[in-house]
């Protein structure tokens, strides 16, 4: 048997708040450098771990305990570098999670299951032959506009970080491509990370980047990383990035943790999108981590959006000076500067639904406008951010509603398969033939979803003919129609091919898609966000509507040939609301100024810093009792930073019960980020101690959410 002489400290994916500690110590026959991937025993299991820096090891073995030996080393995979380990350590510390939890979640899932010999065999498999890099294969570029060239030059000459504020169709993607090209050509081992908010935007971006860079750097130099990939695909892409073989990594928020030893530039497209904030486990913001990683690793960071988050907009204010703001207000066309330029921004037309017949889904003017577009062979897009047929079924006799038995929410009526589905816990039942309470057959749907909109449009346009005298074709794209693998790609291909006249969908169709023949976009029921208790709701609504408006009129040549003007229709009961006024003028700057003024007066982000502690329990009393007791313990202990932090009383979540678990939360706010962090770090052991008290036995879990997006 070998003699184990070295002690190594290993980060493991131990349960959150388990009290096990961030690092566990093992023995090894030889010293292992930090970042080495190893398999080690943990209880009766053998798990994957990452050897960590000895300086960060804290704690001691319990008396009488003996160190166990490392079970194996994953040979053939270079140790994870110091920049990556620093990123993981920062994310764990800032977002109040265990170090090993963040580190192991950042690695491909398949690495956790492979034994060292299995990985060795996989690495020995002959890889597809890579195209040879050749400086003779010049990258085919497109001439930049003056605005694009100014932005590119400033990014090239300054350190950043940069906020590229460009209208939809202004050619932001071409600026990304040029900046990535410069970075890769300046360093033979340079790598680029390009992030998008949604999985469905990755394929079209990958095609753009592969077409541009494959002739020079090889067809295998561009890889993707997102949760829609299979585990073997993710492992292959991760290994290519980690080894440096992949020069460009495209991905969603998880890609911010990709091991990129040669990282020189990070692009965060649609940086305002809330999808960059993880909502499970370690609740990190990929956008904010990208800024931190760029600074630490000496990489330029470029955030891009037509409607920047108010946090980024404020940071790019010259008076604040944290980001460099670059403006590209002129619209030149989708495709990042192709010769098919876009027309003027969509004309915004508001329909006052107070003047329309009661219960009208489509106003007469909007229906006439859609009819005209179909007759001319143009495409329209109808946006409703609620899937299903109707939000709820209702009995007119006794008042019964289709409530979920496991959640404090309604089950949504889906007509296509005659089911009631809870969109929170997934509970599904067949639609009853009669009211379950009183037996009345008089059950009606209340409210509307995309499924009902599709049906209504089909009926209203049943006699409308296209230029070839065929009936109008209507399609729906939402989470229900895109469940099958490849379904979204196939549906988008139909739209691009002109096989759809009216596209109905949720917000997933409003982001980033280059629909060349859409000339009309309509938001049917957007008012719900205007009076939400969430202070960010107006910001999200404005961004969504601006993004949706940007889908119209993206091909000026087509628009000129049709002799038409692109339009954005908004059906609203509040046509004079400030959000719609700013939308009509396409004036993001005025909207942002008004919103930031309100937030400064109310001491809300970005002028204050927030965190939430959420408790899930069998009863609401236990959940709130735990938070109340933890607050009292914090005051009794006089924790550091507490004097600069306001702790609000615990309250139920808006949807307080999900899957028979009651949920409560309490908000913390401070004018000092540092004070809030000091308090949260000191509060962690207090929360752990409070949780173990007998009176909180019914507590299921608790978690901390730093910089929450939903309050």
C-alpha cells in the first residue's frame, strides 16, 4: 500500500448550510496543485472534488477522526487556474453559499460521475480533426457605420467596462464580432466569452460566430454552453474551453463560470434581462460576475442593450463613472450591419380599451391593421405574456375556481389537451365536466392566454386571404409548443420562411430574433405590470415592449418594396401612462431618468443594496417564526454591520404556498454594500443555530438571496 504523506484540502458539494465546512482535508501520496480534480470518499460515497488553496483551509478535524486518502486524480485535465478559483470563491462569499457548492455546480455534471479511468478513456478518443489556423484565411468583415466604428475604437483604446446602448437594429452584434476578432488576433491563446439570456438565442448567434471565425480559427473553435445541451455535449464544450482549444464560448448565465485560461473579452448581450439572475441554489447574477471576472482577469467587458438595466444605466452615468457608456441610436438593420438596413423605428399606436366593446380581445382598429398586413403578404406578431388558454376556470353558480390544491395559485386551463395545470408545482388534472363543488355544468374560463388568442385570431381571420388567395396562417410559440426537442427551431424556421402570417407568443418571441418580414407587433394586455407591487415591474414592461417593437421593420428593402411602415400597437386601459408615453417616443433616456429619480427618493436600488432571507416550512407560522427568531438573535448578538442595515418584518411571498410548502421572506436594506455583506456573513452561523432550535422543527429550508430581482 502507498504511504500517504501530503495533506490536500478539497472543495466538495456538501449540502448548503450543512455546517460541514467549505473544505475537507484528505491525504495524498504526492502533493497535488490547487485546482486539481480528484475523487474522494465522503461518508459511504465517492464524490468529485477540487483541490483548493491551503491558505483558505480553516477548521480542524474532530478529536479522534482520521484523514482518509484521495481515491483518485482525474489525469489529463489541467488544474483549474487561480482566476477561476478566485471567481468561485468570490461568488460563494458574496452570494452567501458554500464554496464547494458553487465550485462543483460550475463544473459539467458528467465530471461528477466519471471515474478517473473512464475520463482517461474519453480523453484518448480520437477527436475530430480541427481546421488549421491560418493567417492567410482572412476574416470576412462588414463595413461599419460611423456609430459602430466610434464604439469599436473606444472599446479598443479604453479599459472599460463598457455599456453599449444601441437601439434595436443598430448593429450591436457586429460590434461584438469586431471586438472579439481584435481580441483573438492580438493574442494567439486569447479566448472570448459571449453570453445571451435565453437558450433559444444561442443557435443563431453560434451560426453568426462560426460563419465569421471558422475560416480563420477552425470550425471547432466556437462552442456553446447552456442547460439545453446533453451532459456529454456540455463536457466536450467545457473541456475545449478549459484546454484553450475553443477560442469562443457562447452560452447562457452558467457560462460565466466556464474555465477560460486565456480570457480577454466578455460580451453580455441584452444585459438587462432578468434571466441572467439565477433563481435556484446560489442565486448569482451572471452579469455582475462578468464585470467582476473581467476586472480580476484583465479582460474587457462589454454589456449591450437597447434598454439597459437601471443599475447599469446609473453606473454608466458620467457623474458616477463606473462604466463607459457608448451610444448607437441609429437603426441600420438586423444581421449586424448587412446591406439590408432597417427602416425607421416602429410607430407606436395606443388603443384606449375603455372605448372598445367590453370583453373585446382585439380592438377593431388592431384587427383591421392585422387584416391589411395579411392581405399584403406581411407578417404580424401578437404578444401576450401568459401561456395556456385561460388563467382560471370559474363556476358561475357557486364561485368555485380552479385553484391548485398544493399551491396558493390557480391551475391554468389548457384547452388543447383539456387539462388544468399549475405552472408552479406542475400538478395536472383533467378538466372536470361539471363544477366539483356544486355539480353545475356552467363552468367558464376567466382571463386569456396565448392559446385562446391563437383560437380567437383563427376565427376572426378565417375569411382573410393572403395575396395567393390562401387562408391566413396563424402559429403560436410559447413554453407549451416548444417542449419537444427541436420544436422551437422548426417553428422559428417557419416564421423566417414566410410560412406564418400571424405569430402569437409570450416574451420568448420578443427577444433578439431577426424576423425580416414582420411589420406589425401588438401587445394585447400589458397593463398588469403597471400597478404591480414589484418596483421593477415598469422597467421590465418598458424593456419588453421596446424589444418587441424592435422585431418590426428589420428589413428596409422589404419595407420599401411593400410601401408600408412598421407599427407597434398597444391595447391599454391607461393610454396616458408614463411607460406608454416614453414608448411612443422611443425615449429610453427620459424613462430611465424618471425611474431613477423615483428610486433615489425612495432609497431603492441602485441607490441602496438589498438582500432577502427566505424560509420554507410546513406552516406559515413556522416560516415567519424562524425569521423573527433569527432577527431577534441578530439584535441580541449586536452583529457587525447591523447598525447600517434595516431589517423589515417577515411576510408571506406573493404566492405563499407551492407544492404544499409555505413560504415567507424578510427584506434587508442598506445604503452600504460592505455593511450588508458584513452583516450577512456574521448572520450565517446565527441562522444555522436558530434553525436547529426545537420550535423550528417544521422548517424545510432557508436561503439568502443577495441583490434580489423579485421582492
